[in-house]
C-alpha cells in the first residue's frame, strides 16, 4: 500500500475521484472542493488487500482507478465472490454509520488507486449535504436488490440460466455494440455464479456453438442473439 504525497497533483486527482462516484457527482464544484479536503489517496498493487475480514472498519473507499473484488470465505475456506468494483464504485459504506468489522475481503485485481474518507469526516459531510445521505441509501437499496437477486438465482436457476442472466446484465450499458469485456477471470466468474471454471468454459462454448455469443480476444464477448439468450 502506497500513500500519495504529491501536493501539486492531489487536488486534481481527488476531484476526479469524487466526480465519478454517484453519491458525490451531483454536488456543486465548491462543495466537491470541500470534500477533497477530507480525502486521502491510497494506491494498491495487484493482489494487495484494502481490508480483510475481521479488520476494524472506519473508512469509505472510492475506486478511482483499477478494479477490486470483494469476496468472503466459507467455513471450508472456499471463496465466494460477492461483487466487483470499478472506477466510481465504493466499498466500506457500513463503517460510515457504526463501528464494526469487515465480514469480507477486498482485493485489488490490478494496480488500483482509491480515495479514502474516514467515518468522522464522512458523517460531517452528511450533516452539511443531506442529499448525500439519499444517494447512499439509493446505493444500499441497489446492492440489497442485487444480493437478493443473486441469492434467488443460486436457489432456483440452473447454471446455464445464471450465466445467460449475467451476460444480459453485463450488456445493459453496451446495447449499441452488443459487446463487452468480462470484468473478471473465468475463475472469479465461476465463484460469483456458484459453479466451476470448467463449467463456465464449457457453457460459453455451447452458447457460441448455438450462435448466441461470440468469444473474442482479451475477454471480450459479443452478444449475437439477445432474445434467445434471454430464453435460456
């Protein structure tokens, strides 16, 4: 973990960080400038952890550059990926409202830069800008909905359907090209969807043979038949 100390570049970096996160990007420029005063920029190398399960939580982490995976360990030591975080996403939000410990691990999947805000500083921001509270609650609601959806899929859907739904969810913001890059390895995707990497590879191949998707280089996937994919 490497803390940045470049004073000449930090304001620009911090402003970029908060301008891409939904809980802050609705604020006025002078309000964002106030928030930059509370931010600490931290860099992580690929494989380093922002936090581990059991660590005391006291900060909000906003991903500025890079990619983070959040996962839990079962009693037998098996990893279960909870979610993946890209620039603009954040984690550690539960620490903002009460003193607690993390129940998951957050690992950098690539060299990553985050903006970190301590609990006390964030609570002061909520007092100054109440609309941030509404944005945080909105994000909580989205995450709860996604968690419930994922749990339901695990319990009721066959693996082919889980994969198809994941692909459909991934293409939502890329409807124009119908192409996207897998945000994770097949190993991590398997953990996220509750299956094995071998099954992911086999099912992707079957979908390709059926003419529903095209697998390209650098983990790119092109959806060929959206309607049929949605019927799996």
